[in-house]
C-alpha cells in the first residue's frame, strides 16, 4: 500500500549527522519527544489564528516538516544510543495522538459545514494510531501500514496549509475530500488490526 512512511529509511539517513550532533550535546530522546509535543501545540494555535493572519497557514507545511524531523530523531536517538525506556514509549505514543489532535482541531473552525466529517477524521486518526500499537500489544511489532498513516496525514495537512495560504478555495470540495480520507483511514486501520492480530510482516 502506497504511503509516505516508506520514505522513512532515506529520511533517517539524511538526519543522522544532526542526530550525532544532538547526542554529543547531551540531548535525550525523551527531551526531543516533549519538544515535539509542545511544538505541535504551537502549530495548532497558529493554525487556529490563520484566519486573522493568513501567513500562519504556512505553519502547516513548514511546522509539520519540522515535527516529522523531531519524530524521526527521538526514535533514532532511543534506538542508536540505548535510550529506549517505558516512559519514552508512553511519551512517544501518547504524544503522537495529542499532536495529531492539536494540529487537526482547527479544521473544526474552518469547515463548520463538514463538522461531523472533521470529527470523524480526528477520531479515526486517533484510532489508527492505536490500531498500530495493538500489533505490539499482541506480541508482535508496531504497525505503520498506510494509507493515511501519520506521515500521510502530515503531508495532507501541509498541502492544505499551502493551498489556504495561496488563497485556493477548497471549501466546496471539503466534504468529498474528508470522505475520501475517512475511507482511507478505515482501510489503514483494518489492515493494521488484521496484521497485528495475525502477526504478519
């Protein structure tokens, strides 16, 4: 299944010099995770205010790219430098869910006519992440299958922010777009649960 997540290995290679630089300065995986959560809250706040200051729409493509970097770095730091802890796993998983909610919540303001679809999108995004966690809970591995995994949603929101900043009107198509995304999230969640249950690679 096509997903931005498949680009992760190459992305991590590009970040490795930065990872080493941070490690030499005593930065820990948990510190990076906490920064990522707070950074996501900041993205959500600026996104909410973008109706007043349109420049803030750019916080989505730019901010989500930075958040993706932080999310990659904390996992790399934990694995490569022996910083994996139970607290770190909790911070990582709960933090990802909170970050998604922070960033997606302003959509309720900008698409009131698609209110139920936006709420469904946010709820399914949370369920999608927990479906991934279930693979590990059942004794297997964390599932990241797409479509519309965390990386795909970040790309989608980044494109949304860029289009909004450029003044491209998408409200007329928002219900169709959200409906498609919801279907893809359902497919992704089903795949993750199925693979987690059967323990398939």
